[in-house]
C-alpha cells in the first residue's frame, strides 16, 4: 500500500520517472535528451532514429545511454552557445521594416 501511495503522489505531483535517451556528441559538444518513453524497450527502439538524424547533421563521437529518470531541466545542453543556432548570425526578425 505504501509503494502504491508513493507512486500515486509522484504521478500527481509530476515527479514520476520515465525512460529517456541521453545522447552526447563531441562535435558539436552537446547533450540531448529524447523522451519520455513508457518503457526501456520503447526508448531503445527509438534511439536509432535519433542517432541517424545526428549523424546526418554531421555529429561526431556519439554516445548514448537509456535511463530512467525525471524529466531533464533542459532537453539540449551545449557548450557552444557562441555558435549561431540554425545557422543564423542574427535574429531572423530584427524589427526593421
């Protein structure tokens, strides 16, 4: 009963753990989180598609971990914030007519 109550309260408060795919790359230096998934098997099946997408984008030294955890605070973490995201060197809309 105690385990059920703890699980119920965790779900109610949004603190339930789910399965996530964590992918780290060296080039670019990023950590990506994909999920949530209901099961480890579901996460493992989906991970190949994420790896393929990153390879097509030129990512190098890809390392993956499937883990059960709370939702990460950030889904993409990078050390390269000085590099323009999406290839834009300035905002797409500058407010100038």
